[in-house]
């Protein structure tokens, strides 16, 4: 298991928007690019390899946490299925499952999570579950989700999160697989949203005050 995270430091200015392609409708709403799309792909390829090597020949139920996790999920699964095709002597049968949670409004955690959709959790009984999340912020959502999942008696549960935020109020929860540990900034893009905006942005970017104001919930 790889607990040796890639750490993006607190003092970090990322990349200028002008050096990459960003949709025109978001140009004024972003401070910088924290993680370009290509780097997300390269890191995801390695996470897929780590997961593949840990799971070996057991079936794996990959549970996508919607909506924010959907791009990381599809890219991670694409890389896992590529390993299934190329590594002749081992393969991991994959099951695809979805869960939809709601826990945020504006940039603050309301401290509440609700399962508002997805597959029936009774499917998870006896399965090796890999929860696929976009971001672990305080850790409260994940801790609550893990409680809910354990009530359905899976064989095992592991968590892959693309991002883990360094927050002073973190519960200390650490996922089994993590793409990048990031500073305490609000990030959007690659399916991470701010009030449902910015999911259609490829890179992970820091939102600016203009963007927060423009897309605030009235
Ligand atoms: N961006 C988007 N969604 C989030 C974040 C973030 O920084 N933290 C928790 N949910
Ligand atoms: Mg999420």
C-alpha cells in the first residue's frame, strides 16, 4: 500500500492559465492551474498499477462517488482494464457501482451527508469494495460513508481518492490510495464543482474570488 503521498506545498502558484487551454467561460474565475490534466492521467496510471498489484485475482467492486468522482473513476477504470488486457497472467474482474451523496453547499461542509441515489448497497455484501472519490476534505464525509458501507457487510473496503486536502480541522482520515495531497484551497475542475459549475474543466484549478461570487448560490 502506498501511503507516500505526492505533496503539493502550501506555497505553490501552479501554472498560469495562459500556458494551457482553459474554456473561455471560466477564464476570469480561476486563479491558477494546480494540477494539469495530463499529470492527473500519469498519476492515475500509477494508482491503477498499485491497486492492481494489491488486489491480484480477486473480483473488485469499484464504487464511484457521484458526481465529483466520475472523471477520476472513468480514467482509473480505463487504466485498470488496460492492465487486465495486458497482464496475461493476472486479471481483476471488475464490477461497476455508483453512489450519489450530497454534503456541500457553497464551499463549506454542512456536516451532513445523504445518500441521494445510486445502486442498491445490498449489492456490496461479501464484495471487495474500492470507493473512488474525487477529494477528501475534512474526512467527515468519508468516515460517514464508510459507516454506511460497513452496515452492508462487504468483505473489504478500500478507498482511492484523487485528492486529499491538508486542513487544520481534518479528522486525520487517510485513504488507501491518494493521487495528490493539496493545500487548503478550494479547487475545481476534472469533475470537482463549485455549486455545480466547473465540472466541464479538464485541469484541477484554484477558483478565485470572482468565480466564487459569480457562481454563489443566491
Ligand atoms: N472543491 C470541490 N469540492 C470540494 C472541495 C474542493 O476544494 N472540498 C470538498 N469538496
Ligand atoms: Mg466528492
